[in-house]
């Protein structure tokens, strides 16, 4: 009888994943990340020019994120956990990591049920950290920090700015739409988010200070032109693109894509020169590995939708989806933090 690892590897290429001693595909990763950024800018400009960004059409990127880089980018966390822990893929080890992961997901969902406003604020805070830290890690992989992540004061300012751009800017540039959507999330639990001008003013001050610190971060010592251009581009992007469209495009084409590209260095590709064909195979393997838990996450979304109050439009469905994402994000952050410590310590 074949072992669990052999069975899973045969069907889904499931094997424990751990970082290799050096990075591969580095030049190609940069190009693909830049291509993703360019693509989301083009799509945003196209939809905004047709005045589709604030309509139901603006939800398309978030809906597509269920299968394109968004939801799937964390769907191999169980394999990464096994790889980082240096454990074989067996039924007991798989049940252990999946049980621990599910416990984290259920804990966040329970928090939404008991303290929805606190859960929302908590979600926004750890998402700021996670998205900012992800950019910092990807920059290190691409050689901008000599393959190191040092969380000194300037790096923390860069991390917070990168995380605040997608989370904080919509409160400033599109306060009404942002408030309405947050209330869609809270309405499921009978709460309401109240957004006043003092919040926007505070965010302007904080982001303004972080932008000043970012200038020092990018142009003192080693000049980091690409990082500076990315930050400027993200600032303009979230200032001009309606929030749900912007978040959907960012989740797929920026954050999710870059995490998947990072995970390509966790695959069992042959060492040496990496070809485009090998990269394509690595991407295909990733999506095959991610398929089972992507489907499971969609089933969880269906179950949450059934438990929640009936929604009359797509915005309500997307609100439930964001609540599920918040629950999946917390254990995902813990996995990524372990990845960071293993790769960059």
C-alpha cells in the first residue's frame, strides 16, 4: 500500500515545502512581480475610465481572487508548516497541522461573532502588518536588502507605510464607500461602523510622516529606486481607484502573486539555471497543490453564507468573503512569520 506522502504527491504534488539554501528565478520573479503591478494598473485605469470601479463590476477582481492568487496563495500553508518543522507528510502530521490551522480560523470567526467591531479593527491592524512585512520580505528575496530583513526603525516605517497604503488610504480618498462596505461586514452581526473626519485627519498625519521617513529609507545610503517607484505607484493607485476594486486588484496582482512567487523557491525544482519552462511547471504545481484547500475554503464561504443573515446583493456576499479572509489570514500570518525567521534570520 502506498504511503500518504506518495498518494498525495501523485495527485496534488503534496510534499513538505521548505526554503532552499539560495534563491532561484530571482530575475524572473522581479519581472513577473512588475508585470503583475503593471497589469493591475492597466485594469484599474480601464475600469475607472468606464466608471465601473464603484459599481458591482468593481467586485470582479475580489470574486476572481477566490481562484487567482488571492485565496489560493495561503492554500499550501500546511505543506510549508510541515517543511519548516522538517516533518514527513503522514496522516497524523497532516491532521495536526490542519487542526491547528483550523483552530486559528475558528477563533477569529468566534471573535467576529462575540465582538465584531473589535474583530474588524483587529483584522485591519494585523493586515497592515502582514501586507507591509510581505513587501519587505519580497524585496529581500529580490536582492534589495542583500537577502536580509532587518527590522530597524526605518524598515518598520517602510513596513507600516506599505501596509497602510491599501488599508488606510481608502478612509481618506473614498470615506463613504469604505464606511458603507465595513458596515456590510458588521451588519451581519448587528453592528455599525462610524467613520468621522478625525479618523481621516489622523491617517493623513500618520501616512504623511511615514512618507517622509520613506524618502529617507529609499534615498539614504543605497538608493532604492524601484522601491520608491513602487511606493509612489501604490499611493497614487489607492488615492484614485475605488476601494473594493483597488483591494481586489491588489490582493490578486500584488500581495497574492508575490507570495506565490516566493513559494516557487520552496518547490523541489532542480538546482542550477532555471528556465521559463521550469518556472511554468513550478506555477502549475503550486496551483495543483493549492486546489484541495482552495475548494475547502470556498465550502467554508458557502457555509458562512448560509449561517449569516440573507444578503440581497453581491456586496453582502463579498462582505462574508472578507470575514472568511480575515479568519484565514491570522494563522497564515503565523506561517509566514516562521518563513521569515527561517529565511532571513
